[in-house]
């Protein structure tokens, strides 16, 4: 599987993501600057975490003006957005809903248990965000259309106030999630469940 990492000003998880993808695919990812107007021919494009454009206005909002977003909207290849990448995909309209400031009004950084939808398989993946509070006005529609990909394990374990505890949304070829799978694959990480996220996406 060939991959490419889309890098914006303020992206800071691109190196972690490169190591993660290389460990899984054994093929070095292509690094793509946000001002590029053509996408490389790969199987999956990844938008990593960070603080694109300093998270001014709303997290991910300014990144949607980058030329590469226009190209992403045209592709039928897999697109994976992690944390800030998830925020960008929502702001760009590639995924439904939006991400708001955590209900705690604090930055949250810790390992957490999440479950897959619709079959509830458990994954332990770290989170690290200040604006990870997922909101959608009609979550029942998301469930009906099978767009919920991940939620925090048990709603009472919801760390940030997300609607229905949702932490990952899927829409056809696009997947966005707040947890960081690139921080869950080494022996010293909280788990090695990160690779399972890629397997879930391709299942």
C-alpha cells in the first residue's frame, strides 16, 4: 500500500505518521506540501495532527483554503485524517459535523479506549486535543447511514463532550478520527492497536 502525507503549516505529527505508515506498509510515504496542485498516485492520503495555521479562526478552517484540498475533494482514493486532519476534513465538508472546544475547556492528552462501529471491537489509542468535541445535530442519522466509525468506550467515558461519544466518522472513502493511531504501535506505546485502525479502514 502506497501512502502520502499532506503537510500544512503547523502540522507536527507528520514524522510520527511517517514512521507509523512505513512500519505498516514497508514503503516510505510521500510527503506532500499543502500548496501542491496535484496528488501523487498512491492508495491513501493522510492528513496528520498538529495545529494547521495555528488553529486561528477554527481548528482546520484556514487549511481548507489550501490548493491540495481541492484535489482531495476529487479523488476516490482513501483519505485518513487524524486529530487536526479530522478537523480539516470536517471544515472542508468531506465529513459531516464539526469539532468544538472540549467540554472541559482543557487540553486532554491520555490513552483511551474506543470501540468500532457497528461491530464493537475495542481499541486503545491515545488522544491529544483541545478541540475534539465532535458535534452533529442529528446523530441518529449518522448511525442510520453507518457513518459512525468510532466512539469512546461507554458514553460515560466521554472525555470531551462529543455527541454520542463519537470520536471517528467515515464517509465513503474518507475516515477522520481524534485519537492518534501513530502513537499506538511501538512496544513502548500504551498499545499496538494503531495498525488495527488501518485494517478497520480497509475492511
